[in-house]
């Protein structure tokens, strides 16, 4: 009898534990701090991988040394540095973009029974798009992150190309006049896209992952000046020179996640 009672207690206890849900991580939050750096391709960065797609994991002191090297390079620049907080397992998208419209062609359409040339507009979305998603490990010491960065830009000024077309004017009452030459200026923008993407990247909470991105040609502004005289009003232009050069730049993405538990 005691044996049966003991078995029943063990069975009841096992059923009770089996019905308990797993630990709830919904109250966990992840803080992502990201930095996008553009630096000349030949410039070395301490601890930063050189080959596109490679990843290096750095501590706080190493990242500080890397950022100091970026600040010491005249042509280097921190393009973006967004910071956001998400729930555990939630995907977040940051869009820093704008829409630019270009006249890229002419479509012939019939309007009121008359063939007419209508300008064709093409919209290009330029700027940066970040996509971040992280899941904390069971011991909350690591974050498995999916990181995607996409930057689209129009390279250089967009030239206007004249296209001459003969169009017959339509007067009030429906009568047509003799065809006249109409000049329409078309545009052909050169759109360049830089993409950095990593899936299933395991980063320590509070750590830093440095991802080497692709290279591209960019126009870089350089300013050379005399230290003191360049700050004197009106006279500063005489002691300051600005030049624009084409430079082979490379993209570096730094991702720094941190797990935060709700109080």
C-alpha cells in the first residue's frame, strides 16, 4: 500500500513539473549599438579584419583604440551610429532614407485622341536601412544576432541629356497646329548599393563584433589649414584650402549588443 502511494506521489509530481512552462524570456530586452565607418581601403585599423565578410570580436579597450584610429584619419568618417532597444527575438528595422525622383524617359500616350509624350519619373530610395534581430542565450551571456546594413546612394551629379521630339500642338476647339520641336531633358542616375549582412552571429553581451564590408569609390572632401590663422574671421579663407578627391573607401560595421533584464 505504501509502495502504491509513493508511486502515485512520484507520478503526480512528475506531471506537475511537466506542465510547468519554460522560463519566460519575454521580459528580456536587447540593446543594440551600431556604428558604420567609412575609411580608406589602404588605411589599417587595429583589430579590424581586412577581407570583406570577415568578423572580429573585440573588447571595450580594443574598440576604443579602433575608434581613436578612425578619428585620427582625415578621410575616415562615422556615417551612422543608431542605437535601439528591442524585445528578445524581435526584429527591428531602422530606415534613414529619402526618395529622389528622376526623369528617365518619355512615354507616348494618347490624351484626348492625340498622341502625346509624357515624361516618365523614376523614384530612387537613397540612404541607409538597418535590420537587427537578436535572441539571448539561456544563461543571458550571449546574443545570437542577425545583422543587415544596406546603403544606397546616387554617385556624383546627375547629368541632363536633351532629347528633341516633334509634337503637334492642340488648340482650343480641337484643331491641331504644325509640329514643333520640344526639348525634354532626361536623367540617368548612377545608383550604387553597399550591403553588409551576417546571420547567426554569436556575440557576447556587452561585447563588440566588427564586420568588414565592401569597398567603393567615393568623393572625399579634404581641408588643409593653418592652425591659428584659419580661425580668424574674414581672413580664414586665405589660410584654408579645400580639395575633393576620388578615394577607394571600405565599409566597417561595429555591432554591440547587450542583454537587459526587466526589474
